């Protein structure tokens, strides 16, 4: 048993990035349980304006009693603090990179790549299990879902699927990792590649701190701790799961104005028109079409579309609970 048993610590991880005036900083907290158990890492704020995930991470750390915990809970409250401070969606302001594409990082790379390296080396690589919290960034509406990876390892895959289903949100997305020789450049994928069961969890809307969506996350996080045997209790399960695969983002090929014609949870088919892109004079330029048969889980709510902007996300329907 660790000498830190029963202790709750909070503070900052700070690292110097080259010649930057201010250090790279992460607000973090660790809850050391009084009994042995696994280390679980929970991370909020990968995108700094997804406030429901951030708030859920903060509240989880505050509410967990070390005396009732088995193992160690490590919480990163706001990974992308520079974006949070600047109220910026998706990107690290120093280099314009999406932090979901910077792992495992390097200390000599861009600012976002150095962030990934420092956090991975200090926190992420210590996890036996991992939960990455998202919350609906500024230009997107979404319906709650979880994603886990299928690696071909039956024990790891079963653990990840169990975590995903236990989160108590309607859509469960299983993504096959087809190239196990390639190191993933996003956090929960990197964990899966290393053999660590992990899930990405979405709940929230349009960069708004909403109590309902925060509580969806908190229910899922408590269920995760119970499911991993880190806390006593009965999981709250109120949804019927719909299972998806081949999760797909439809991106803009041009710059212009975006007009969606579908709604969240609407079932679409390959080739179905889901919206239109127009130029700045109001002329239709191109129809945007779905790629797979299944429900729409994310819709871009900003009219502004740039090249490569995500317009909708959807997954292929493969089954549902009775």
C-alpha cells in the first residue's frame, strides 16, 4: 500500500517549452484510495471550450472520497488550458493544431506536441484505464456517445466495451484498429495501442455549460469507477444502447456557408443529401451527402465552413438492445 493512501492531492504540472515566457501548465488532481486497485486517468478539456466535460472532471475530483476508493484516480481538469483561457474551439492557439492529433508528442515539436509529450510521460502513460471527456465544442450540436477501440485482444476489447456501455449514453461506437504497427496520434487511441482500455465520451452542446449534460458525464464516470471495482455501488443504467461502427466525419471540401438539412439522431443512408454548401452570394455550390447508413450524432451548427471543417458525424448502425 502506498504511503499516500487516503490522500487527495491537487496542483499543477508545469513544464518549460523552449523559449516560451510562460510554462506549459495542466491543473491536475490525484485521489489515492485506501485500498489497492487500478490507476484510472480521467481527462477533461482536450478541447478547451467543451465545458461540460471540463466541469465533470472538476466535480468528479471534488466528490470522490479517498476513504471509499480502491486504487488511484488521476484527473486532468483542463488539458488544453490555452484554448480554455482564449475561449477557442478545437485548437491549441500557439500552433493551430488540434490536440487530438498531437500524441504521443515530442518535447522538441510544436507547442501542442510538447503538451502531449509532457502529459503523456507524466500522467497518461501511468493509466491502467483511461476516460477522455468531450463536451460539444462551440460550433457543434451532438447527441451523447462513447467510442472504444477493438484491438483484437479479447480481454482488452471486452474491458473497453464494458466501460463504453457502462457510461449510460445511447450510442456505443466500436472502432477497429486495423494497423497495430502505427502509433495513434490521439490520446485514447494511444492508450488502446499500448494495451490500456480507454474510451472517449461525448456529452454537451455548442460550448455551453449545461447542468444536464454535465450530469450525464458524472453518471458515466461514477458507473466507470463502480464497474472497475474502484467504488462500491450500483451503476445507474437508464438507456438502451444502439451500436455503431465505421464512425465517419463528413468534411467540407470548400470554403462557404453551411446549411444542414438533417437533425440529430436522424437515420440517413449512403448518398443521402444532409445539407448544402453555398457561396457568400447565396448560390448553391455543392450538396453534402452521407457516407454510411446510421444515425447522425454530430452536426456543425456554425454557418461558417472552411476546407476540412466537420459538417456531420455519423456511424453505421449494426444493432440495438431490445
